[in-house]
C-alpha cells in the first residue's frame, strides 16, 4: 500500500468526521487522531515483527524504550 493510499484513507475519514460533527467545532483533534492511528499501528507492527520490540522499534524509527512506553500507554503490554 502506498503512502498516497494511506493519506487518501485518512483524508476520507477526516472528511466523514467533519460531516458527522454537523457544524460543531472540533476540539483536540491532533491528539485524538494520533491516538486513533497509533494503537492500530503498534498492534500491526508488533504482530508483523513477531512481538520483537527491538525489531518493531527499528521499523517505526523509535527508540525501544519509547516503543515500550507507547505499548504500555495503549495497554498492549503489561
């Protein structure tokens, strides 16, 4: 899947989000979107990396400790 396809999917979702708001002004969209995307991103990458945190961190361009923190925040590890 190309970057453009992912961007188009996000754009379409955001347009739907604004339609659903029906004129109500959004609040805290950046944090909402980052959290909505981050959890499934971590889930899929961890599965593809056979739950190897070092490999997943490398793929994501993160420090392993940062990845662990994010996995804990999303309750994907205990």
